[in-house]
C-alpha cells in the first residue's frame, strides 16, 4: 500500500524536490535509488538511522512505523512507493 500525503495543501512548484528516506540495510531502497538513477530522477537521500529526527516524519506518515523507502516529493510523502508512484507524484 502506498500513502500519498499532501502536507501543505496546494503544490507550489512543478519542479519538485525528491528526497528518499532509507537505511543502509534496505534492499528496496537500493533498488528504488537505482531506478531513480536510470530514470534520470535527481534526489537527495536521508538515512533515518543516521538522522533520527527525520524518522519521526516517516513514523507519522506510516502509522507509527519507520517504513523505508519513503519518498518525499515536494510536499507529499509516499510510503513504500514504486517508481511509477514517484513518477505520478512528479507529474502533478
């Protein structure tokens, strides 16, 4: 299941920043980052184990779990998305 959360209402910019929240041991995170690279999607990465303050955002979005990968696109959080979900969020 993927959860789309719009945290600020209306999106302000068509060219939205992409951040992927990961851990070092997450195979799904490595696969999604590779797919981003192959698709030409620029992103920044946050390891939630190295930056626990950002883990709270993930817990809020996923019902209390630290689900990775979670991807922030603009003002939206996508919990455990596929590449297609991220591309869809970028096209909004």
